C-alpha cells in the first residue's frame, strides 16, 4: 500500500506567502513607497506652507543645491565629523585585543565596556552636553585644575609670552584644522578646539566600546589557534604575529567595519546637532542629515529636502561601491 504523498511544495509556498504578506506590505508602504515618493517629489517645488503653487521643476532643486555654498559647507561639516572614525576603529581593535585575553573576570570587563551602548543615544548626548559646559562642566574643571596645579600658564607666559585656557567647546566655531565658518577654506584665526571637535571626541568615546569591539572580538575568536602556534614556532614576536596573523585574519572584519562606519558617518550627525548645538554655532555642526531636517520640517521645502537626500544617497552609494571594488582585493577569507 502506497503512503500518502506529502503536501506539494506549492502549497507550502502559498502558506509561507500568507505569513510573510503583512510584513511585506508594511515594507512596501513604509519603506519602499516613501523612498520612491521622495525621488518623485524631488523634481517639484512642493512647499508645505503653500506660499507658491505646486509645479514640476525638473532638476532645478539639484542644480540650485549643488551651486549653493551652504550645501558644500554642510557637506564639509559631515566629512569633518568623520575624522574620528580611524581613531574609533583603532581603539575598538585595541580594546578587543585586551578583552580577548584569558583572564579571570574578563566577561565582567567586556560587559562594562559595552554597557553604555544600551543607553539611549539622546541620553548620552545630554550627558556629554553637560560635561562640555564651560562654566560647570567636569571636563573644563579637570583642565583648569591641571593648569593651576602644574602652573602651566606661568611657564608659558615666561617662555612664550602667552597663556592658554580651557575651551568653550560647543560655543566655539574654532576647529583643529582652522576651517572658515562661511567658506570652505583654512583660516588661521579659526584654529583651535570647538564644537565640531567636541562632537568628534564624544563619538570616539561612544564607538570604541560599541559594536565594532564586539565584531573584532568575534573575529579574534575565529582565528585558528594553529596559526599562532606556527608563528611562535617560526620565532615571530608579538608585533610580527599581530601584523602577519591577527591583522591579516581580521581583514574581512575591518573591511565590513570601515564600510558601515563610512555609511554611518555620512548619515550621522543629526542627533548631535539637534540635541547639543541645534546646528550651531554659526552652522558649524550642521550636517547633511540635519540640513535635510531643517529644510523639510522647519522651512517646509519638501522638494528641496528630498533632492538633498537623494544626492546624499548617491554620494554614499558611489563611494561605497568604489571602496568595495578596490578595498577587498587583499582580504583573507
């Protein structure tokens, strides 16, 4: 007697489709739909204030934006805030190497370093805003204590005829590169430490013990022990072992981290600008994402804001593809 045949694959596929349909509809309605809608509306002059009649204007938004000095200043701000990315990645690697040691209670240390990641981003930003306060912030209190205790200003005044003081952080337009406020150029008077540098320092602190550290820890745990034993037999020291074994085996992890950090950097800066500085002082912390927000929800220029969003997408897509093409040639999988 023949056994009853199992339900056809087609019936299983239909059942799976019914289960996936609600999620698929939500993805179309709330993700794909708005994305294509923003592309269409970027070719219009849509203004929520209705001060001008709605009409299609083609590539006018894009041409005006690319010819606007304001847009390029905010683009430079976005790139500037990514200067801390190499430091954060290197710090995550160093921390992962330290936490990969077989020590008693190492799990506790891993938990403590990763714990701030569970805190809300806005809460961390508010905390750092208080730390950066030039009047009662902890950071300036420590700097002033060192200046007074070590009598650094007295020494500088005697040698160079000048003194130093604690930065005003979020209230200053100065930066370590000396970028001008109104134009993309270097100005000697703008050299110093200001709001942009404060955001970079905060970002490095947040990123070092975050997800990149976990990725490097996972990568370190996957390196075959035989490679370390072979290097030790060949007489390789710690640096040679790290350079030719550890770093080489971590190349796929580093490749992924760099790509994700790069994409996140171009898309980032909104929370910091919104909570800490509101884009100031003088627009020095306004990034492209915050610029999109102000154009769309403060000035109500939806068409123009959509054009900025798509230009940002093109930047991210092109640069990511270039790095993907030329950055993975020497990876070790």
